C-alpha cells in the first residue's frame, strides 16, 4: 500500500490555514508586522520598542529629541510542524469533507504549538513595562492592581493585552 505524505490539496490547505489563523488571533494584540516576506531559520528580526512618550507644550522652537526607540532581537530558530500521512486506501475512501476536517485539525494543532512556544517568551523579564499578577486564583482585585500598575508606568492603554492561562482564567470566570 502506498503512503501519501505530501497532500497537495487546495481544500486541505485552505482549511488548515483557516484554523491556523483563527488559533493565532491572540498574537494580534502585540504582533503588527504582516509582511509577506518569509523569515528564514537563523535570521535575526529586529522588533522596535518605543518607550512611553509624553506630550508637552510647544515652546516656539522645534526640538528633535524626546522619547526613545530600542529594538529587541528575535532569532527565528524554532520550527514546528504537524506530520501527516494517509495511505492510498484511506485516500480512496475519504470524502472532501473528511479531508477538510482533517486539515482544519492539523492547522489548529500547528498554531497551538506555535502559540504555546511564543507565549513562553512572554514574561516580565522580556517586556520592561509588563505587569505580572501571579496566582491561580485570579480575581477582579488582582486585575485592577495589574491595570493600576500599567497606568502608573504610563503604558499606553491601546494596544494592551492580558495573557491569562487557563486555570486563572477559569477562576476569574467563577467570580
């Protein structure tokens, strides 16, 4: 029996991509470069970080200083994949609907692996203005403290995002 390991099917690819994009939606809170240029393994990407800026009254002369912009270097060095295969008998007995469902699950699994990998880098040590509220029993007062700390650090309210793990999120839903 032959084994098909490279499924070149538009339906399969479209459903995998659909699930992949849906699962990676949380990245839209902090990822803003949607360049069509692909990254290459080992490549360094410079991500700009702009410090909190403050407005002042214009004093009549143009000043070109104020505020800072730094960069964080991100190395593309992790590769995730979801290996698939289908033998010729399964391929002959599969409908397009089954293949579409299979592709959707593969895209979701890949996106979940990428999401978890990226979130391991989301820490207060990697983000200077981040605020951590570390508890599995998350409640409204802790969220308010986090918001207050961000406000006091002059972190722009947009785009702010809260990354909450499933256990504290469940506790929050119980409030």
